[in-house]
């Protein structure tokens, strides 16, 4: 009987211990795994704040002088050609001045014809007087008088010619003054905005005062992207490097581009935010109307590319260059140090520490995910 009781007691202890172990053992955590594989890894930098689509040519036009709008030949959205008159101000006084100057030019020209004809006649008289003096028919003083008369008339002719040039210059001045009241398209493009209506008074922008332009003209046939890059990344960027453009207005679409220009100065928007503007042009011309000037855009510049290298998702990297590897034989997570190469926000190149087909944890933010923990791969997750 004592032996039986002892055996029962031992069995109770074993069963209790087994039950305690069963109910107190840690639950395995569910983890999302990614398989280490080969592929392309790029090193890139992106803008710190949103960039924008810009036009290669854009001008905000205002008349040089103020006045009342008497002609407005365009409206918003119109396509215009280089040299087309867009707007005119009241300039009847200048037109009158121009007509007066034109009349003075014509009068000076007729005066030239009259005076120079007299000069030509005086020259012929001087030549006849010289012949007569040589034959002894007139005195030397008579010849000299005829010669001086010819010279005087010739000088008067030249003076009237100068009067013509002076009148032409006055006419040019009046035309310049008229030009101050006319806006002409400096290039072909699209009218983006108009400030003012027919009959309204418009004034030019005085120095230091921001006044809206009368007409905003955009050449949308040539576009580029301008984006601010952190000053730390700016030395890595060179003209000609490949780039990618993404826009909020075109979700899911990536436009290939290349770096066109890096600004030679730093912009300090805030005390702790210093950036360098980088400009990129698209490799392919966009479809008409696909890109609008002013669209927000993100610019990613490709610094280096490596093909067919061992890579992992960047999100799987822990501080200190470590990853959690899932062991199929034990079902536990093992911490492993790795050496990395090129990296971007999506993938990181692995040069040492992992082999192809290793499975690593990418759900590091989940509670209980740590080295030594039991883990269960989450179902229906991608293999890579």
C-alpha cells in the first residue's frame, strides 16, 4: 500500500508539472517573413519637400507705363504666337505725337530735296566760273565768290540731311513710347492668367511692391521638374544621372527622367532646413495635357545600381545591422549580424551574413518579436 500511494503521488506531481508547463508555455508569435533573394538594388536620394512641375519659359507681363485698357485680344487658356499683340493701353496722345513726327520727317525730306538741288546748281555755277576765269572772261574774285557760294549751299544741304535724321529719331522715340503701352507675346505659349478687364486701369509694379502681372504667359511645350534636395545629399548628385518622377496627380505612374541642373547655392527655408534645388527633365515627352505647370512632384535621383545581388527588404534591418532569421528546424527566431552594401527605402544589398533562401522577419513592430522567440509564419504571405 505505501508503494502504491507513493506511485500515485509521483504520477500526480508529473501530471501537474506537465499541465503547468503546457498552460504556461509561451504562445508562438505570428510573423511575416521575406525570403532572401537576388535582384537589383539601387542607391538613391529623394527630395525633402514636394517639388513641382515648371515651364521652361514663363513670363509675367505688365505694361511699362500705367493706363486704361482699350484692347484685350486674349482670354485665359488661349494659345498665342510669338509677336502677337495681347493688350493695349489708351495711347491716342502718343499716336498723335507719332503722326506729327512722321509729318516732320516727310517735311524734312522735301526740304532736303529743295536745298540740295540749290546746292547742286551752285556747284555747277562754281565749275562754270572756274572755266570762265581760266579763259579770262571773269575776275578771280568772281570765281572765288561762286566757289564759296557752292560750299555754303552744300553745307546747308548736309544740315537739312541731319534734320531728316533728327526727325527720324523723334519718330523712333514716339514709337518707343507707344510700345510702353502695348504688350506683345515674347514667345508662343498659353495664357495662364489675366488681371484686368477692358476699360479698367492697370499700373506697373513699382520697385519692392508685389503687384499681380497683367498677363501670365506659359510655354507648356517644354516642362521640367524642380525639387529641393537636402544639402547633405547635394554633393552626390551630378548632371546626367537617371531619375524617376512621381506625381500625386498620376498615382501609380513613374516617369523616367535625368538630372539637368543642380543649383549653385543653398536655400535656407528654415534655420534647420537647408536644401539645394535640383532640376530634372523627362526622358519622354508627356501627352498633351498630361502634366500641368504647378503639379506637385517627387524626384528620386539614382546614384548607383547593382544587378543580381543578394538583397532583403530594408524594413527587415534592425539597429546595428542585424536581422531576425526564422529557423525552420526549431521554429525560433535567431538574431544574425549582416554586412550591407547599397541601400534604398525598398531593398538593401547583403554582402555577408545571409544566404539565398534564408527567411527573415519583416514584421519587427509586432509585440513579442525578438531573438529566441517561438514564431509561426503568417499564412497567405508573399514568399519574397
